[in-house]
């Protein structure tokens, strides 16, 4: 922290060590401590004392104490909107939608599932819910393909596979862009 000359008095920034400079070699400075020991430091670790710039041991100890205080890690900032509105989940398994699927054709079941998906997506858009997870199951992939066809008809949504660890391959997450 400044130019040092042989004979200058200096203190070490992060330690309570002071002494007289014995040798200056570029950025390396040899300091003879008040106890008589030679120690080597980078010039950036030293502060000249006496003259017009002065730092007391008390001030150095205070700075050192501040550095020892563990820094709190900032928690990831969650926007209020995201904090208060959890993801909406819509389970499209047929047994969740009707009391009994007995006597229903695959076409009838698919139409009920798609109508439910469209109704829930419209609900989420109207209620300004940003994320909706549609649980469709794995099966043969017919419902998943039909859902993707449905979602493609909306301009303000994007969709992608939902969290694999939570849903496996049987769910699609829809993100709804909000027009403010």
C-alpha cells in the first residue's frame, strides 16, 4: 500500500505485527518485527505508519475482526408471485376424472381428458397462474401428443417435460407468459 523505503515503520494489515523495513525487493518486503524477527511480506499486505498515513493496531484489529465474521449466504431470491403461487397440478388419469370408465371407448376417455386439460389451462391463464403440470402418465403417448397439439394452439405458453425426479416421463409442465 504505497512505496516503502528501508527504515520506514510499517504494520501488517491482517495481523498485529509491526516493525521496521529492512529490505525492499520489488513487491517483496522484509520487515524486522518489534520482537526482532525478520519476516517477508508482499508490499500490498503492509501499511506504512508514521508520516501522513497512520493506522493503529486497534484499527487493524477492528478490520481483522470484521473479516472473521462469517458472511451470511444470501438465500436465492424468490419473487413474491412465485412464493405465494405454487405450481398447479392437473392429474389427467381417467380414474381421477370420472367415477367409472366402464363402457367408455378410448376416444371418449381421450376427449374427457383433453376437455379437462383445456378447461384447466384456461382457468390457469385467467387466474394468472404461471406454471401448470399436467400429469398424463406414460402409456402409449397418445394423450401426451394430443396435449402438445393443444398447447401449440396457445400463443402465450411454452411447454416441456416436467421434473423427472418428481413425475418421471409421465408429465408435461406448461409455463404461461403473463401479459402485464
